[in-house]
C-alpha cells in the first residue's frame, strides 16, 4: 500500500497501485481515476509518473470518414476538440470491462491519419486502480460513477500560454497534423482554455495542479475513493 503519510522520503511522484495490499480479506473492487484537462496540460506525463496502468482514452476517437464528425464553425476543419468526435460509449464499455475482468480490447489510434490502425489487449495485471486519461475523460464521469467504477475524477489546469507551447511542441514533434491546422487549433484552444476547464469541472472533474492530482491519486490507491455524488451543473459551451 502506498504510504500517504508525508514522512521522510514520502513523495507523490509514484503511486504504484500494483503494490497495493488490502487490509480486508474481501476482494478489492477495481476502480478508475479519470484524468481530464485541456490538450497539452500534461495528462499523459502525470499518468505515467503514477506507476499505475494507464488507459489512453484518445484511442477512442472516431475515424476521419465517420459522417458524425463535427466541424469547427466557419471552417472546413474537423473539430477534434468536440466530444462529438469521440466514442464515449466504447470508452465507458472498456472502463467497465477493465473493472470487471482486468482486461479489455482497445483500438490503436493514429492521430496523424485520424484512423484506427489495429487493436490490442490492455491488461491491469493485479492493480485495483488504473488511470483513464484524455481530453474527454470528464464526459464519462457521471456514467462511471453511476456504474460504481469511479475512484476520482481530476482536471489538470495551468497557464493557457504554457499549455499552448507544450501542446504545439508535442504536436510538431509527433507530426500529428499539418502545421497550419496545429496553429489554428492551438490559438483557438488557448483562448478557450478557461472555458474548457470550467466545462470539465461542471461535468464532475476536480480542477487541480499536478501536485494535488498526484496526492489525490495516492489517496485513491490507498482505497480512499470519492464518495460524493457528481454535482452536474450547467455545462459551459
């Protein structure tokens, strides 16, 4: 069990739920921490630091030829930052199967080509906790809580200008999309970042920085799951 008492040598940097040891002899129900936040906010890096299994929710994006894909108003660009570009039902089904069986089949998604390139089996091994991270994680908070799967839900937040630089550097490095598209998207997201965080908060994700997020993940790994119901207020557009 991770030691969440901040004594000498304690650090929230690695939660490592794989070494969780139960106090009770009853089986430990597997739960998920949903990690949301604007694109470029550092979700993937933080999730990797925990040592917990990480489900990439961005792999549940729809493919480029899906007729239901939304468009950016006044533009021919696909709006990949709209939840309508993402398959929430498939994501919830994968989370539920992981909590029930410890494994599930997930798509492998290539952002550069906006297509699924295959599938792979995702295993939890023996961890009673895992992280599901992605820009739409907050959109499934309520459903995961209703199903009894939720340990916590977090929304990483920071400075919009810092997020802009981090996102652009990552997207250019990985060749995710053409440069003009990345610049248009980056400028639009920087201007909208506070609204994005407000929307994800309204959907039930707790807004916080990285240090607080790591502390809450450590608490979740220690079995202190979120018990208050999601208060869904008006969702900012």
